[in-house]
């Protein structure tokens, strides 16, 4: 009885190529999620919407969805970095995450995702009745948050650094006996600029509170 020859067939190995969505998913799980969990509950809440938009790119990559993710991340990135109440280590970690996000997507041939924040030196001169106003508080706010604050020197001058953007800036000093020096204006910072406050009249606390619409005055430099 003839014996049957058994032939061994070598299985062809098919390489499974990762899609961009697959790589985004890997970045999400190995990098993005690791960082935002370390930031703690408060910051996680702010970045949860950013993460959700990144998750959308793990199913099917879409340029419009990518632009939406980058825009949302850039806005939240700026908001957190400008918040004086956020710990410096968290800000440093967020900067690292933004850098790694940019590096990842740029390596895939895409445009830079998270917008870089450029800082500009803002020079402030405060005068009261045309004389230098020393030891006056200068506070700069964005979306109700204090971005930077300082006090004027003997020459009524101070410098602060702020990113490009739109801000409310005010000068405040308690003169005693219910009299205050106060003025506020809206500024747009595209570059290094100098602002001069020349205040001629005092205001009462009630007048200041009405003008600020309930926003508290920052009396001390933190």
C-alpha cells in the first residue's frame, strides 16, 4: 500500500499595518491618559472634554475632528497655564503633555496641534493727580481669573509678563478713610507695550464694587 507523503505548508505571515487611528489609540492609552490621571481630579475635569475629542480620532481619523481636538486642547492649555491657583508642577506636566502631543502628530505629517504660548513684557505706569503712585496693586485678569499681579515701585512703575491676548487690567490703592484709587481698562497684548494710568479722582468702595460687577479686588500679591 503506497504511503502518502505529507507536505508541510509554511503559513504566510501577513503583516498587519497600523492605521493612524490605531496609533492615536496607542498614544491615548500610553501617554495622554497617564498624564491627565496624574494631574488629579480638578485638572482632569478640565481636560476630560479634550480627551473625549481625542477618543473620536481613535475610531476614524478626520481632519475636521483633529482641528477641533487641537483647538479645544489649545484653549484649555492656555486657561490652565494662566491660572495662578494651579500648582507649578501640574503646569510643567501639562507643558510636557502638550509637547509630546505636538511631537506625535507632527511625526505623522500633521500640523502643530497645541498652540505655543508667547509671553510679552507689559510695562505699567500709575499716576494719581499727575504724581507717581507707589505701592499700588496692578492686577491683570482673563476670563475672571488673575493672570498676573504686581505692585508699583516708588516711581509708580511695575513690569509683568503675560501671554498674547485680551485682558482686564486695574490699578488699586487704599488711601484710608474710605478713599480708594481705582481704574480699570481692557487691553489687547500683541507685543511688548506700555500702559499709563493717570487717575485724577478717588472712589468709594461701593463705586468700585459696582464698577467691577461683583468681582473681588485682589488686595495682596500671591
